[in-house]
């Protein structure tokens, strides 16, 4: 599984909106997203361009775990 290397935070947020995440607040350069699907889940994304690969991997892992899908399936759905 290969993650995209140069994804911007805004593109990731837009992709996560398709999965039911909504922006709930922003504090400085960090944006908080929340979803009610499969129970409430909060996610904080740094507003960086591009996101570091480790940060992106951690976000993808957390979302996949919450939604109960594999990381590979989530990456295919998002990108």
C-alpha cells in the first residue's frame, strides 16, 4: 500500500467529508473534524502543505480503525 506523498491538508479534509466528517473547529493551524458515523469520532489535522507521510499514515490508520475497514480500502476510497 502506497500513500500519496504530497497531499495537502485541504485535500485530505475534502476527501474525509465524503466519509461523513465535518469541520467542528480550528485552533491556529490545526483543524478538528468530527463524525457521528459508527459513534462519535474526533480527528485533528494539521493545516500543512504537504502533510508529512507519518502524520498522514497516523490519520489514515485512525480513520480506518474507527470505520472498521482496512487501511488499503480506505486509501482507495479517499484517493
